[in-house]
C-alpha cells in the first residue's frame, strides 16, 4: 500500500509564491510607475528625494535664515542655521543657554524668532547685579563670551519669575534685540511657551566660512535649579 501523501490541488494552490516572482512583481510596479511619470526613472528618483526632504524638514531638521542682527556676533544677518526639531520631542526641555527658534505669534509678532534661553520655568531672573550682570536664581552669569561687544547685559532693569512651561529669552545683541524685556507688559509677560518652540539651533551651515556648531555657554551650567527647573 502506497503510504506517501499525494499533494492535492488545494495543497499546490496554497504553496508560497517564490521570492523571485515577488521580486519581479515589485520590479514590474516600479517599471509601471517610471513608464507613467514624465522623465521616467530620473523623475522617480527626484520625487523620492523630494518626499524625503519634506519629511526631514517637517520632523527632523529645518533650515532657518537669520533675519536681523539681534543675535550678533554669533549669528549674522543672512546666516543659515539648522534647527534640530527633535531636541525637545522626547521628554527633554530647553535649557539655559540654548539658542532656540520659536513661533512668536501672539507674544512677539506673527513670525518665527531666534533667541537665547536665559531663564526656564521656576527661575528668578534679575537685572542687574552690582557688577551690571544678569542674575539667575541668585547666581550672576558672565555673558562676555557671547554678548555683542560694547553691549551691557541690559539697559532695562527687570526682575521676573519665569512661569512653569515658559521661557525668558534674550538676544545676544542686547541693544538691537526685541526680546522678553520688551514684552514684559504684553500678554504672556514676555515669556515664550515651551510648546511654541520649533527647535534648537545646532549648526551654522551657511556661509561656509561661518560653519560651526552652536555650543551651550558654560556660564549657565553653574546656575542652580529652582523648583525643579532644568539647568
């Protein structure tokens, strides 16, 4: 008696499709797309690159052109920086000294702005101490490494407590910057909601002579935290 199982018609029909056939199917799909697109394969490659760049710009990094001299000398008019949009997406928050790009609608104006974070939620920011320096949580901050030459930390005295979830921001060129100091009496008190921060400026990429990574100044590392504020 023949005990070998004979494949039925159903068994044969349910056999997996060979990988070569699947590969040919995918190749055929690409061929149909390139045949449909004007320009063929070149147009398809350009389209894929465009989609990749759009996704990169929307979720990862975004170029930003410096529109004014408010962040000189570090950032000059016309410089282009890369904004890291993932810097604060996974639980991290802006830190003192970060250079951030934010949407100023309803606070500064209907545009995107770039400024340096001086105070985070819970911080006490005062100007100025006996030596004319900004003081954060009782600690004076030496801003000489990035402040515009000849500028004082502020010609406008202020004393603020930064609400949780917001930032107190200033331009490095204090005499040519409209920043949190100028909006203390406006809605929001000159503070920027963290939720309106687009990202952190990490690199100057143009012109090539200015190519550099933007570092957080060490002066802020010595500022003590208040009420859980991040240093």
